């Protein structure tokens, strides 16, 4: 787990904490009725759970990714027809060509 992973995990955790705080505060009718200890506790716990979930499942935005463009019969990329392939092994690409056959369906799509 590199610094890119920890930065992305922290961003997710902060968003989760904010969402939990908003949801918890939103359950009360008036601002003076907010139980700030409960808001802080629930928000902190959600942040910890977010970090643990990121460690356990990984973060797709930090995984290697290749954009694969479909080509016509002349080898020209077809506009609007592409896919993003996540978790690509490093040996898939050799220079400018990539063998993505194991990531595609049997008909190459």
C-alpha cells in the first residue's frame, strides 16, 4: 500500500465521516437537540470502518487501468466504443501494444 492508496483511502474516509455527521445531525428537529457526542462517535467510527474497508477490499481508483479502444477493419479507433480494464497485470503491455484477450469476451468485445 503506497502513498497514493493512503491518500485515496483518507479522502474516502473523510467523505464518509462527513456523510455520517450530516445524517446523524439531520435526525434531530432543532440544532440545540443535537447530541454532539453521538454525532462525533458515529462519525469517527464510520471513518475507521471506511479505512478498514479500503484495506480489505482495495480502491479501484488506485489500481492500474488501461483504456482499450475498439478498432475498425482499417485499425482506426471507433469513437465512443472503448472500455476501461482495471487490475491489469504489468506484463500485459509490450511497448504500445497490449494483449487484453483475457479481459474480453470470446468475440473480442
